[in-house]
């Protein structure tokens, strides 16, 4: 991975974490980054394991949606464990 790929990955993570926090609640840049990055792995795994195809041709948009869904799951699980 080069520097540009890492920055794009982190940018998608922050955006996905932000979108997930709008839906689930929460905030903070570090929270966005952590939930988005972990969410990208969770979403990617789940979509692959369940054979879910969004039908979106744009790779960036598809990755943002997948990461956001994963981040929502991560945030909900974190709240469930914390309470």
C-alpha cells in the first residue's frame, strides 16, 4: 500500500464513521475513524459472507456504503457491550 491508498482508506473510514454516528448517535473524530475503519472490515466481511451485491458500479460509493453499514454494526455492538 502506498501513502495515497492509506489516506483514502482513512478518509473513507472517517466518512463512514461520521455517517454511522448520524444514524446511531455519538461523535468525535477518533470515534469516527475507529468505528469507520473497523466497520469497513466488518461490512466487507459480512457483505462477502452473505453474498450481498449492492449493484453500484462506483467503487468509492460502494466502499463508503459497505463501511457505513459495518460501522453502524460496530457502534451498536459497542453500545450493547457497554450497557
